[in-house]
C-alpha cells in the first residue's frame, strides 16, 4: 500500500497507484511519522491507517470487516 501525507485524487502518487492497482491513501496527517517495519493496517476503502501493536492478532471479525467492501465492489463489475 502507498501512504502519503500530501496529494489528492489527481496527484501523481494516486494515479500511479490506481494504474498498478495498489491500495493508496493520500493526505494522511502524520504519515511521515510512520517508520520502516512498523506493523500497520491500511483500509483504503475507508481511508484509514492504523498502527498495530506487536501482539496484534488478526481475527475473523476484523478480516470480514476488511473483505466486505471487496465483495460490494466485485458485484458492480
């Protein structure tokens, strides 16, 4: 995923990410505070970036919440 502190839907970053089908979120306040190897969750549908703890466990409820928008978008095509 691409996370950028600046830019908009027509920025170069957004256009390239969309072309290569890479999830991207732009205009994220504090994005430059993220460090290499940090464990994060990116929900590009909601525009949400979450920093996770080292002991984070991916449970089914979290997965279903993340997958539901994919099911909705798949039906549109």
